[in-house]
């Protein structure tokens, strides 16, 4: 990876003596990271090492080395078709059902290889939740949307409290508390997306992956999703794919810029650089990043 | 550079061979419309004939009494046979559809789809012969249960194919949403996918019921030696049923027999029409709900 910011990478590695620490217990407000984001070495939740993704014979992504740090918001930005979403979906194995999907390299999650043969993808997704581009609530009541996964995972104790906490966490409680039994399909697009976030955090995952969560929403709903991300910061490790650079600048601690690069003739996506968001937007190391964030290309 | 062979400034009326092409197109359109109307016409004539001949046989006695005055036992028997057939075919058909849309991939799945299509085209007399060998020869007697098994074989591909189509309409982002919550696929099927498709599944089941209710050939082999004068609730003996009764009454070659056959036909046709139309209305409502 010639364009990878090696300074950044070595600093990050040096700052992380316990890269393979295994997380124990559910992450909650009182969790190990609560409110102390910047003290001590920052643990990597994901460590992608030389990740290449193929769909059949077509290479979508090559040679991505990326550390994603605990309890922070990492934004993945870049032009269309550069593999941001592919990379994100590889972090909780949502690409598995795609015909011809193949991943080379390693994705370590708390030190465990996500693609090892003994890894159960259902267990992976129980810990690493995902919210999609288009709001996709179940055709059930608001309450049942949030309660469905906890029920199926055996978290039936205190279900009402859990649903309320998730809806409060997604800043939706006040709007829906009087109509929990109503169909979720009657909510507005922005409310539906917050409901999907509530549904994802109801099972208290370790990581939340957000795939362009605001791209189908109007500016007001987008603003509420962004506010929500600030309030979720610290409770969850968040990785967000966004087309909107201002959004990345507003919400993310770290920003990774993906671009297209020709390997063996065919262009495929790759990571150009990853750094603190401020650095990416003010003093990027790679001229391609500068061109993109200043709007000269993309 | 365009090499237009027409004058762009001419009035916009047909030029060149457009008149001829127009006439041909209209001819084809009228032909197709006539064919479509003919199909409706055939159905209309059949329904008209059944109503004209059968309506006079209808009375409360005809519906509720046994032979020789009515077809009450046949109505009950047909309901029993179809109900048992549905109880067998619907769960299997739905599971087959779940396999095809949620789990099955590649060659096995396409083989199963092909098998369902072949099953759908299986002549019902062959199904009847098969079940005759399987159950009637083994137990040495006809039974409503044997007839139900034959009807289940006929219903299975209809239920499965219809359910597959409706499950394919379930948005894939609901599956993704369920997957992303760390819930196993079977739980997603039970909790999210089947509930959102329940209307369509009911529809395909009802359509299969309508198809099976009129099947005659297997019943002639499997449940035709019965006493039409009394209601039987034991499915392990031959049950009176409408299709066999229509066949038997038509063969009697007596005016009363014919009238009763038409009457029974009227009842059967009414049942099938109502269930089919009801199922299609239900299906249309489900589709528009799922399209939202």
C-alpha cells in the first residue's frame, strides 16, 4: 500500500499494546470506555490487514489496511464504486450471501479473524449491528420492531425497559411513546431510520455499522441522525459510510478516504489514507484526498 | 447530417406506408381482442349452462338431505377430503417454498423448481393410480383419506409455486435487516418473512383448494363406493363427494339424475368461483400492501 499513511499507521500501532484484547461483557453506558475516550491507549476493534474483496472475477477492493478504534466514529468517504460499502459490509459478513464473494487478507475483530472457519456469522452480526441506506423497518408495530431481536436472542427479561431505552437512545421515544402499537410503516422516513437504529442498539451490540444512513433522508431528518450519532458516541464503536463530506467532517473522529486505483489494468477500490478527520480535511497527505475533499474531483 | 426522405415541413398526416402499417396493426389488435373475448365467452357459456340447468334443482332439501333427494353427504365429504388434503399439502408446500427462496441455492433448487412444474402437469388419473397402489391396495379399501392424499399431491405444487412467488416479493432489505440483528435465518423466516407474506400464502392455498375441490379422476378410483344417503365423518372409509356424484348421476340417464347432476355442478362451480375470486382479491390487496 504505497499511499497508505505509514506515519499514522505506525503511531497507531505503537499506541496500542493490547491489540488482541478480547471484549468481555456487554457494552453499556457504564461500560469500560464510558466517558473516557481519550485516555490511555486506544484499542482497535477492527484491524483489516491486506483486505481484498472479489465478486466472482471482478476485484472490488484491494489491499486495505485499516484500524478502527474503539468507541470512536470512523467515517468512510470516497467516490461511488470505490468499495466503501463493500468494506463496511465485510466487517459483519453481510457480503457472505453475495454470489461469488471472496475475501483475501484478514479482518481481525478484537483479534479474532472474522473469516476463520469456526466463526459463526450469526454470532458476528449479533455483536456487530448494521443500519442500511434505506430505512427497512419490519412490517410490525413500533414496539415489535425493537423487541423482535431481543426476544429471539433470549433477552426477554425487562423487555419493555429495553425497548424504551433503545428508543430513547435513538432519540425517538418522545415521538412514539403514545403509539408503540402502531405500525412502524406509518412513521416518516427519518423516524423509520431512527427506529432502525433503535432496533440495532436494542441488543446492545459492540459495533454499529451505518451504510449511508442519511442519504435517503431530507436535511432535517439528516440533522437528527447526526445528532443521534453524537449521542451514541462512546457507547458504541461506529463506522459510517457517507457520500456527504460535510457529514463526515461533522460527525467523525477519524476519516478514511477510499478511492479507485488501477491494479493489473482494472480499477478497483482501495484505501488512500486514514487519519483524524481534521487532518483529512485540512492537511491530507495524499493529493487525491485533497482533490476530493476540496471538491475538485469525485 | 440527416438524409430525410420526407419534407419536415409537410402536414403531420400519415405518409409513405404508414397507412398500410396502421391497418395491419389494427387487424392484429382486433384479432387479439377477439381471442380474449372468446375466452371470456366460453366461460360465460359454461356458467350460463350450469346455472340454467342446475338452478332448478336447488333447494334447501337438495343442499341438506342425502340421496335420493339431495347432496348433503357429498358436500360434507368433499369438505372433509379437501380439508385433509390442504392440511397435508399446505405445510409441505410452504416449507418447500421457504427452502427455495431462503435456503436453497444452485442446482438442487433449480431441480426442485423443475420437479414442481412437472408435478403441476401430472395427469390427475396418474396421481389417483399411484395413491390407489399406495393406500387402497395396501388397506384393501377405498377411503376419503386416500382421496385426500391424492388431492394433496395435486395441491402441493400450486401452494409451493404460489408461495415462492409471494416470498420473492418480500423485500430483500427485510432479510438483510433481520440478518444484521444476529438472528438465525429460520427465526427470521418465522418472525418476519412468513408474516409479511401471509396474505399471499393464504391466497395460493385457497387457489389450490379451488383446484382440488373439482378434481374427479382420483376420487373415482379412491372414494367412489359409498352410501350417498348418509353423512360420514370417518375419513378411513369411502366418503361421498360431489365430483363422483356428478359423474354417477350423469350416467344414470334419467331426467332427475341429470337435473341433480347439474345442480351439484352448480354448487361446486359456485364454491370454486367464490374461492378463486376471493383469493385473487386477497392477493391483489397483499401485493399492493407489499408494494408500499
